[in-house]
């Protein structure tokens, strides 16, 4: 089984100036100072990968930054492509399985100016980008798109992320375009090597009725579940070699369309989320009938309480291992995330990392959960079985 961590380019690399978020971050939360030099991962990628191996992990999910690779339409920056190719090779040489994400929320500015995902040329641009990266990088595991429905909702329905739009019909169109683009990328990546394992990282969350006995909330919970959790799989049938799952926490439907993350008096994380590993069991039960291996592509908690972080990791991995024992095919577990990183609208506040953000002279101050994850990797999970959480 794969045991590792995940990151995304914009959140950790530093000095990305040509992405839509490079401008957008200033409009929403200037108090969080923007991604800026982030965690310096672009400068130190090779050493960072070796550090993951030294810790004892066997997998690393990272994303390639489209705005670096294609700074202008149809123009490839070979040095950027080489950078990511070297990351893949270094990982493979030191015993880390690379899991490459093609699109993790950001777009090049030139594409955003053309209408972004809703540009009539989006699919062509994305296909060209996938061909360039898919040819240059010899990786087995690929995530085409990270959380397509989150991008649709946060960027096009709630307007809280780039491109800051608020339209239900637009959000639904974005979901469909990303589904078509995923299917296209699925084919392109397999043309280079049919043995590749290609999927999406799909955010899944049980959406409960906020007021359990309120009929409107109950209907809202069903409607939102269908749109947010299920539609993308319906639109992309036959286009997955594995089911990539980003799981964090539950949600609540308050009315037909509004969603919130907690009820009054519930204990919440720094993100305001209510966590319960039983919710992961629910999510896995939806996936079992689909008959594909599950790869947890993200799972983590924003907290400065290290006992809480370790407990979260243990309880969620335990649920995953129990599902595996009950017959679910499980390909791996990738924790989110390596360092406390630029958390989009929340900036540098939430601490999701197995380490704090690097400071000069220290890139990795491992928190206890990092050692725990390494122990799980060394024993393929056995270190946890029999232990009470
Ligand atoms: C995203 C990450 C983000 C994480 C925690 C996921 O929605 O893929 O980029 O940092 O959740 O909020």
C-alpha cells in the first residue's frame, strides 16, 4: 500500500506569479499576505523528496504548476517541465512512488483571461497541457483534476475562490466541463502508457440535514449529496483506474442550497470543521459498490493540538484498514499535508502540516504524526491494529 503525503504547487512552491491565484489572493485576503515564497519547495524539491524517504514514507503526491509549464498559450517552458521530470525521477530512485496531479485549482493567467474553465477552448488547452506533461513525466499514478466540484462550488457558486463568480448554472457547467476534460486526460495519459493508473481526487463529504427533523433540510441534504458527491462519477463513468478520495469532515445542509460545516456547540478544527472518522466509513461504503481500488489522496486536520492531529490520523487510518479487512481494495493513504501551507482563502492560518512552514535553517521539524505515519508505512498499517485510539 502507498503511504505518503500530498502537496499542491501553489500552496508550497513559492514565487508563482503567472497563475490566476497570484492576483486573486490579493482581492480576498490581503491580511494573509499571499502565498509569496510559500515553503520554498520549487527551490528544494529534490532534497524535500529525499527527506520524505528518510522519514520513512513510500509515496508523494504533488501537482505540476500549469502557469510555469505554459506561461503563454502553446509556449512550453522546458526548464519547468524538466524540473517536474527530475522530481519524478528522484522520487522513483529513492523509493518514493510519485502521484502526479495535473490540475490543483490554479490556472495560468492567460487562460483565466480567456474565461478559464468556461473558455470555449479550455478542453483543447487542457489536452495540450496533459500531452506535454504526460509525455515528459514517466509516472505510474496520475490525478487529472483535484476536487472538480469544490472548484465549481467555491470558485463559481460561492465566489470565494478564483475566479470569484456566483452562479449556480455556471457552477454546474464547470462541473461538466471538468468531467469531459478528465475523460480526455484519461485517454491522453493512457496513450503514452496503458499501464498508468489515472483518476481524480474527489472531495467527498456526508451532507447531513442541519435540523435532522426538518423536511427542507432533509431534501437539501439529498439534493446537495447528489450534486456534490455523485454527479461527477456519473459524468465520468469508465474513466477511473482508482477512486481518489479527499476526505476531511462532514457538512450540513441548511435549507435546499445552503451548506454549513458545524452546528452550534460542536467542537471544530481551525477550519471550523467537525471531524468524526465514522464519516469516512460512510464515504467508503458509497465507494465499495464501484469495485475500484480506493486511494486516499487527502486526509488531514488543521490544528495546533498535536494529540488531536495524531488521533485524527490514527482513527481515520483505522477506518480505512477496517474497510480493507472487510474487502475494500485500498491502494494507499496520502496525508494532507507536508507543511503548514498557503490555505487558499484562509491564507497562512490553518496548520494542516506534518511540519510547520520551513524557516531558514530548518525545513523539517517533524510533528509526532509524521513519525506515526512513517510507522504505519513500515508496518503497512499493522502498527495501528490492536491499538486503541
Ligand atoms: C484541497 C487542498 C486544501 C485542503 C484543506 C482540499 O480542498 O485540495 O488544496 O489545502 O483541502 O482545506
